[in-house]
């Protein structure tokens, strides 16, 4: 899923498809607690990035806040990842 997000978001810049891929991944993660604990915050972060890119700043901020809260489910999350997500969140308030 992360590879598909990167492909559609970065290479193709096909944001509707990037949203679809991430929403599919989100539904899958939400049905599997082991996957959710590890990847939910990352999928949500990807969704936030796509929403930010297409100008949905308030929605991106909401998604980033939920993603940050879900980081607590994964003890392997690095401090630098938390800081990066907070940086993404703070950028939504500039628009």
C-alpha cells in the first residue's frame, strides 16, 4: 500500500487515485488490529498529505491529529516521525 501511495502521489500525481488507495488501505487496517497498531497512523498521514495537496486543509488537519493519536498504538514509532507529523499538522494552519 505504501508503494502504491508513493506511486500515485509522488510519481503520477494522481491525487484521486492516491486517495482511493489510502482509503482502501485504511478500511483494511481498521479490520485487522495487528495491522492497525503498526500502520494505521502512517496510512492516515498519507491521507492527510493528499488532502493537503488538493487544498482540503481542515480535513488534512483533522486526519493528522487522528494519526498522531494513533501513533501511540505503535511503540516502534520514532521521535523524528512524531515531530514530522506535527510539522505536517502545523503547515495546515498556514492556509
